[in-house]
C-alpha cells in the first residue's frame, strides 16, 4: 500500500486540479445536471484508462523514438481546446436551442487530444510503473489506480457544475459562465503550446 501512495497522490493532483476535462465536467454539470455529466465522467475515465495502459505497455517508447509525434499531439490538442473554447463561449443560453451534452465516446476520444491526459499517462508509465514485475499486471495496477482515484475527482467537478445550476438559470449568468469557461480553456490551450 505504501508503494501506491505516491501514485495515488499524483493521480489525485492530476485529476482534481483544473484542466480541460474538469472544465468540460463543470460546464456539463451546470448545463445538463449530474445525470448528463455521468457519461462524460465514464468516458474520460475509459479514455485515460486505455491511454495509460498503452503508455505502460510500450507506446511511450514511440514518443522517445519520435519526439515529433508528441509535439504534433500537443499542438493538435491545443488547437482542439481552442475550438472547444470558441464553441463554449458561443453556446446557446437558456431559452434558445440548447447544445447536446458531450457523449461517452466523445469524452473518451477527447483524451487522445488532451495534453494533460497525455502528461498524466506518460508520467504514470515512466515514474510509477513497477520495473521488475509482470508488465501487463503492473500496467493494469497503474491504470486501475488512476481510474479509482480519478473517478471521484471528476465527479466533484461535475457536482460543482450542478451546484451552480440555479445561478445559471438567468440567461445573462449562463452567458457569463460559458464565456468564463471558454476563456479558461483558451488559457489552457495557450499554456500547452508553450
């Protein structure tokens, strides 16, 4: 258990702090409630689980051999975050046609472009993967630990969004919230390009 504490602490910090997934969860919770955010939570966790497993079983060596691949993913992820920021900032307010919530599949696939998810998966594979044990069992342990720690962190962000729903019933407040969340995503995108 003491060997898992550093991994669990790292997963907590990466899952609980602001990032593209958590902004998406707060926004989804605010606009669609917890039930609407549940597929997003599950999709995020499924995507990160698969991403971490792949990194643990060897995809990380591709990034070492071809650093340009990691750079391309980082730029693509930042551009996609900018697109999401634009879409979020221009999202319809109450009373007009509401956008649809992000689906399970969209949330899972988004992890392939999410620079923070890549950083988390790469670090988990390179720093926390046990060196002298069965590779598949170790990869599974690291990936499951990330999911067990990440799920409640994601749920907290969705519940934060749900908790501010009543404030967002006024179209003006919802517009301000959507602009602020879009602005946060834009700042994150710019930070990932550095």
